[in-house]
């Protein structure tokens, strides 16, 4: 398998997800602006989304994928299928219980996350509507782990598009209809989220059937007991406990920041959410895509005791991070006004809202390299089934992040929350890198210094062009000329990309240098 091609496939499909996600956020922002109901929807959606990151794509995936990959490499497909069935059975019944508890306890969850909401009751109702989404996404995470281990990356990468399409349809069609019926329009968005979750789950079935790995979920006490006694289930659970702590640290930071944002003022949650969505473009296209491809390959290399291949995979991933994430970070820092304006400055979104979101985006831009780097470096520990080291680092970084919040928020408000997250991620990435180096797990390949200097030079050229464009054009003033503004932003970004990669080629960096087979 060509790893660059696999990563490119995942990245392109993730791009489709991010683009449709941005359309989704643009429509929601245009309909509700930075209003009390807009904040209520963002918080209500953040609760199941937070739990998805905590359990489904977080602790469960970090524990399950390395064990699944090692089991397939060591024990063969038949034993691996038994492991899948046992894990699926335990997961299914745990999700039923979790969903029931979450729907009953929705008021407590909303209060813990955002006690300062102006539309608290509305957020509780939407949380109850959307809470089953976590069950759908946990089962989707199980499917993604299986498909990625079988090197079928396309379906898991494309699946998030369906959520965005469902919410876009709800914002486009149901919001006006709910308004006409006298029902709060924000409830239409909650309907779209649940429809999207069911669609995402449905498309997993044919993909799993094609590779002969459709999980068989046991029904009844005997089947549940048999699944519980499978040794692989207990290995996953043992790995999940430290993984859960590690992911909990990241999500606890998000909860604290959301709580602080609700007390900064109306609109702060929305400004941070808009900036976060933009920041997720490069983190998804680069960090998530590379992490998805690397983790199964690292797990297989570990099962073979192939230390050279293990280090080589990490080196390949880190070079791609520098090559692609550094220019993205520069763009967020020097071109934020244009990016926020072209995506959000419509309908109820004001020029002030744009400026507030710009400050948040620049805070994230400071730490983008760290945010992407963590997604490459952490799998270097997970694949060796060492989850405790990243957890210890994450706990310390959480404390440091909140200390930075105490310093920054009184002076720069909500933007301080974004800046603290960015700086915290950078500390996390550096710490993980040092840990891998000290253990000898990662040994940098020759040629890093000239490679880094060439990337820095090309990034400086790109940043100069985008800074000039950001200053020369009144992006907010073009609000009445939507398509002209879109065309100008596309031309600037396209021109900067051509200039960047042209400079790299002129300096001797060729695409074939990143071809790698796994």
C-alpha cells in the first residue's frame, strides 16, 4: 500500500467533510448569528460531540485499533473476527445504558458545560434530542477501526460528510418551516444532527459486509457473558482506562473553556466555534488523515518488532506535518480577516462578530503546528500500547492551559481561551517528541536541517503574499459582494499555494521524496 496515496485519499475525503462542515456552520451562523439560541445549539451539540471525542473516537479508538491490528498480524483473521464480535456486543449494550442516562440527566450536563447560557431550557431540550447521536458515532468508530485495520480508509473518511449534509438540509429546509409552524427554528438543527448520525451508521454496513467483518452483536445474558469473558475485551478495557483519562483531560479543557466563554458574554461561544471550525481544516486534513493511516501501520510494525520501519513511519509523518501545516499556520495568522469574512459574514453575523472571531482564529493559529503534531506523535505511543505516557503529559498540559487562561482571559477575553489551547498543544507536542527521542523509538532520518530551511523559506514567501492581500483589500466591506469576495479569497489562496509549492520545487523538494509503502 502506498501510504502517501492512502493519506491523500483520507485527506481529500476529510476536505470534503470540512468543506461541507463549513457550509453547515455558515448556514447556521447566517440563520442565528451570535445569538442566545445560536449559543444554545452550539452547547447542546457540543455535549454529544464531546462524548463522541471522549469515548468513540478518543479512548475507544486509541485502545481498540492497536489491539485489533496486533491481533490480525499475530493471530489471523478468524481470531480477529471473534474479538470484533465480543467488543461489538459489550459496546452496544453499554451504549444503550449511556444514552438513557444522558437523556435523563440532560439538565445536569448542560449546567456543567454552560451554566451561564441565556437559553438554558432550550439547550436541555436539544441535548435530549441529540444525545442518541453518541451511540451512532460510537458504533461508527468501531466500524472505522475495523475498516482502517483492513486498509479500507475511504468509507470512514467520507462518513462525516453525511452529518453535514443532513444539518445543511435541516438549516435550508426545516428552519424556515419550523419558523412558519411557530416552533423554535433551532430545534430543526437538532433534528438534522440525529438524521445525520443514523445515515453515518447505515453506510458502514455494506463496507463491513464487503470485507466479511460485519459484527455479530450478542443478544441475551449468555451472549453477553461470553463476550465479557473474551480476553481481548479486557485488554481493550485495560487500555481504555488510561486512554479515557488522557482524552478526558483534553475534553475537560474544552468544558472549562466553554464554561468560561459563556461568562465572557453572549456570542463568545459562537466566535470560538467559528474559529475552531476553520482551525479544524488543517488539523483534519493533515493530523487526522496522517494519524488514521499511521496508527494501523505502526501497530503492525510493532507486532513485527521492526524498529526501523516504526521510526521511518514517524519520520515520514513529521516531515509531512512541517511541509503542510506550517504554511497553514502562517495563513491563519496573516490572513484571518479574509477567511472569517468569506465564511461567516452573512445574515445575522455583524462586522464586530467577524473581528471577534478573527482574534480567536489567530490564537489557534499560534498553536496549529502543535495541534497537528500531537496527532502524529501520540500514535507513536499508542501503537506500542503505551497510553499512560501521553496521559501524564496531557494532565500537566491541562494545568498549564488553565494557568494561561487565568493570565490571558482578563486581558483579551475569549481570544485568550484559543491562545491557551494553541500554546498548550505546542507544549504537548514538544513533550511527546522528546519522549520518543529519549526512548529511541524515533530516530530522525538524515537531511532534516536543509529540509526545514527550505520549508521555512517557502512559507515566508507565502506569508508575504497573504499578508499583502489581507491589508490591501477591505474584506468586511465586501459583504454585499458575496461572489466577488469568494473569488478573491480563492484567488489569493490558490496563488499562495502555487507560489509555495513552486518555491519548494525550485529549492529541490520533490513529491517523490514522500512516497512510502506500508
